[in-house]
C-alpha cells in the first residue's frame, strides 16, 4: 500500500487546473514505475543457458536468485546466492552489459504495483505526465514505448512526454540536471515528482520545493546521499483506501 499522501497528488492536480495552470507530474521509469528485477532475471537465465556446459553449477545459483530480491544488479544477487568465482561474475557482467540497456530486454520489466492506474488517474485529471528516464535514445526507446502502451500507461496522447538521454554515455545525474530546464520550459507547475534514487529525489526537491516529492523504496545505486527532509517514502503506487469515519461519528471533528 502506498504512502497516504499519494492521494494528495490528485487534489493538487485538480487545484492547479482550477487556477488555470498546467499541472506537471514527473515520473522516473526504472525502479520507479517499473521493476527491473524480471529484466535482470531474464538476462541471468540466458547467461545460464549459454554457459551451462562449462559451468554446471550455474543452474543451482540461478534457482537461488530466483526467489530473492535482485536489487541493484544481478552480479551482486549471484554473489549473495553463493557465487565466489570472479571469472564467472566478470563473464556475467559483460553478458549483462550487452543486454540490459536494450529494447529487447527492457520489455521484460514489470510495472510497480499500482503504477499504471496511478499515472492514468493523474493524466485523466488533467496533469501533464512527464516521463524522465536515464534510458537512452538509439537503443531503448522502442522497448520503452512498447512497454508503456502494453501496460496501460498514458502515452502518445496529449500531455505526455518521454524524455530520454540523448545517448548511452551521458551520465544520468548530469542529464537529469539539464532536464529540469526542459520541465520548467512547459510553463506549468510541478505538483509531484517520483524517483527511486535519493540523489535525484533531492535534486527535484531543491528544484521544485512546492511539489510533493516521493521516493520509491524499491532499489537504488550504492552509497546514496541522505534523503532531504520532506521527501515521502512509498513502497509502491497503490492508492491507500480513504479512512472511513467511525460508525455514528461521521461528522466528528478530528482531534
Ligand atoms: Mg530510476
């Protein structure tokens, strides 16, 4: 169940519309709207397929990884499953690096619980949905759009934008910094931002101090900075049910 203040996003979108201003909601994609675990697992399974003859121990390791949280990268997951062979881990790292950032594999990601309906609801109430992702043009845009459409996220209609990195090499943090200018160029009001990296969540919080800043508690890069005060942690994007009034005290003033 998501953070209780997720409900406030819809209210702020509508209030903003009421003032005649364009409400903007910014969503990161990896580990914010999508769980990258299935993509990592799929790559690991193909790796096992490719090296099974020379590495008969790989199947037992993959089986151990399967039931766990994969986390930030699949090499660490394999290590945690008991693999202490640096050569095998290096081979997997190279195999993973050639596949993870591709259209072919990105479609294996699965939406974070509640994400499609949450984003749809924001859009239907009038928000501009700004997908801001470290995925890059020239390798990931086709798979990203296929997945967004397949999973029912608003896309390809008014008030939606997918902002990707111009190329693979651009560092994520520098890219997101520059992207702030593009978000401001819409001339609207950023009412909420969603991120899984504490560093990026802090960046949004500084750039848009009036917005609700959410941090998805999924996974993030190692050694994150401390989270800035006021950022709201949520495990997913499932709207919490509104609290029913106690029977017979429907109009009681909250204490
Ligand atoms: Mg992310």
